[in-house]
């Protein structure tokens, strides 16, 4: 009997402890930026869901395509209807790991380099990616930051000939998430 | 002045006017005014959430990209940087409470903060979809 009680407490403690290892946000920020001699285009999404498990390094984020905001309404329309086909593919996601999570001390303030790899899904196409970023720990909050490039053609996003010179072949993606303990 | 010069001048003026109109009303057309737009659907926030939970594809076909009016009792009002978010929470998921999140238009932030959240509230906005955790509505405004 006594052993059972001890086991139950041990189990409860381990469950509680594993939850304490998760950090998340529902208001992360992703920006993408396309630069060509004809024009620069940028869009922002401030509704990014992201979670990091500091005990395993599991790192995920998910974004709704329709939540990207452009300066020009026409660009936003074309982005959703013609390029990203957001009715057909409403989400983009990343599912992967921080491979050097053991070198990131989430309890100690500081900026740590992060190696991230996993599967990035955009426009219904999933590709393996390996990128670098940083995690800045401050007052119990982990700020994740990464800037990388995504080739439009890799994700089978077709740009009509009329605007092919207005949109870069490679789009700069910036991820900025402020993860708080769950 | 020769007739063909007059014709050319008129054509040039028409061309310039057309270019200006296209620039103003097509290329530079304003974003929709979601505060003034009539709602495509009006329902309880919980019904909207449950629609996505039950059949995400069917709910997405119906609500994504539409102006949706939701009612219910708010669980909290969240602030994140410049964003003010009305949060309806309905159940606990792996990453905490899940429900419907309405990000307000900037001109609605103060009005929402002043609302007594213990009563029923009606909000309207642009539904961008379900991210596996919450239904997201943006450009939100207070209806009552």
C-alpha cells in the first residue's frame, strides 16, 4: 500500500515536472520579406502558435496563412488566392527539434545559439530543413529568433508570369517567438 | 492643330486617367473595413469552436475568410505588445486552455478593455481559421 502511494506521488511529480518543461506562445511573430529590383513585399503574422519542450528539444510552430497581413490589400488577396491557395492549404507548420537543447540553460539568463532541424510544411509540401537561431533567456521567458530563406519553387508555389519579376525566388523568413512557461 | 495630334492628346489623357484610377482603386485599394462589414455568420463562440473540433475541413470551408459574429462570456482579455485579444476558453488541451481568440482592431482596444467581462459579449471579425488549438478571429470589433 505504502509503495503504491509513493509510486502515485512519484508519477504525479514526474507529470507535473514534464509540463513545467514546456514553454509556449500564441502570439509569436513571423515576417516574410521578398526583395526584387521592382518592389519589396513584406507580410506579418502575429498569431503564431509555438511550443518548445526544453527537456526533449521538441519545437513546433503553426501559422494560419490567412493571418498574414500585407500593406496592400491587393497583395494580400493575391497571396491567399493565387500563390498560397489558403482555402486549400490553410496552415503552415514546423515540427522539429532543437538538436543542441542540452547546451541551452533555460533557467539561466543569457543568449544561446540554437541548431534547429525538422520538417517545414508550406502549401501542402513538406521539406526537411536545418537552420540556426538563438534563444535568449530572460526572467524565465525564452525568446526564440531565427532568420532563414525559403525558396518559393521548393514548396510548389507558382508565381504567374506577369508578376514573376516582382516576387523573389527566395523569401526571407524571420521567426520571433516569446515563449513563456506553461 | 492637326486632327491626329488632337486624337493622340485625348488618348494620352484617357490613358493617364485610367492608370491613375487603376493605381488608386486596384493596386492601392484599401483593406476591407471589417468594423462596417455585415457578418456572414452569427453564432455562439462555443459553437464555432466545436464546429472546428468536430469537422475541421467542413468548418474551414464554411468559416475561413468570412466575417463571423460570435457571442459568449469572455474568459479573459489578453494583451500582447500592441495587440488586445478577447479570449473565450472552452477546454484544456496539451498546451493549456483552448477556444476562440479575437484580436481586436486597434481602435477597439480601449473599448474591449473597458468591458465588464462577466456579462455576455458579442464580437465580430475576420475568421482566419483553426490552428489546431484555437479558432482565430482578427480585425475584431465590439457589436454590443
